[in-house]
C-alpha cells in the first residue's frame, strides 16, 4: 500500500513536471483539439513509463529485487513493529475520539493514516489464529474492549458533568 501511494505521487509529479516545461508534442493548429491532446500526453506518459521501468530493472539487480521488498524493509517493517504493540492499538482506538471532540472526523483520519500498518497486523493475527498459533500482535486482539472502555469513559464524563 505504501508503494502504491509513493508511485502514484511520484508519477503524477513527474507528469506535471513534463507538462510545466512544455515537454510534449506540439501539433499544428489544423489538427483537431482532441487528437492534439492525445499526442501532447504521449511524451510525458512515455517518460513516466520509462523512468519506472528503469527503476524496476535497477532494483532487480539489488538485494531487494523488487520495489515492494524495498519499501517493506524501509517503511512497513519498522512501522509495523512500532504500531503493532499496545501503543499503536491505543492510538488507533483513542485518537479518533480525541479528534472527534475537536471537530475532526477522527475515525477516517486515523484509518487513512494507520491502514497500511494495521491491515498487515490483522492479516498476520488471522493467519496465526487459522494455524492454531499465538497471535504475533496480541495487543490488537483487545480492540473491541477498547471501544467498551471508551463508552464507559463517555458515560463517566456525562455523570461528572451532570453532577
């Protein structure tokens, strides 16, 4: 998921960079606009394709062998170790409520930020459960209980405010 976000951003920026510098095929005025637009995008799109193809071939000659393995070892693995513990589960459970109190749709903000970390954790826990093994990230097994605790805290706040 990290790789898709990174490639999407880089490809768009490279494409825009080409268009900003007029790196495109310029057609005569007699060519219809729809046809001219298709030809104008050929060089920027081809350059994006070429850059990522060269990057793929270059990575195939390294120890990582693919961009997925490179991103996994640089970003995904360290973030999974940090976010896979009790602190990550606590942030995933509590931060949406805090943001909601500040007027931000906290669940969506936290989900977008944490989903590349959380989904592999859930998948590993499910695989371990299916194989009859202990969960590698046991803190994430208590997520339903954190929501119950949040409801209890809200009720406690209401009682304090009322009295």
